[in-house]
């Protein structure tokens, strides 16, 4: 999850760095949630609902129905993203 504010994201080089980092994480199977500073301050219910929905979806994928028979590759998403 990342918040985008003018102080850190207005310079062109900062935006380009963020896009490259986001693309690197996406290529590894990560989903990034990005929120504006205004959303965090003025609409925290939206931010919380979005994060919860994303976590619920990820949890449904990560928790196998039968851990004894499901492929261990599913566990890769539990590791920290090296792009951050």
C-alpha cells in the first residue's frame, strides 16, 4: 500500500521511480494499492474497505483448501516484496 502526496510524487523522477518499482512488484505477482493523501485523510473508510477487500481476496488465494495436497508455490506471495 502506498500513499501518493505532492511532496514525494510531484517531481518527474520520483513518479518514474514509483512506476518502475510498481511494475517490478507487479511482475512478481504483487498487487499495489495506491491512495492519495486526501483519500487517507478525508475518506479513511474507503481506504480501509479497499485494503480489507484486497486482503480477503489474497487470503482466499493463499490459504489452500487442503494444505497437504495443494502446491507449495502458493506460499510465495507471503514473502516480502523485494522491490520496496
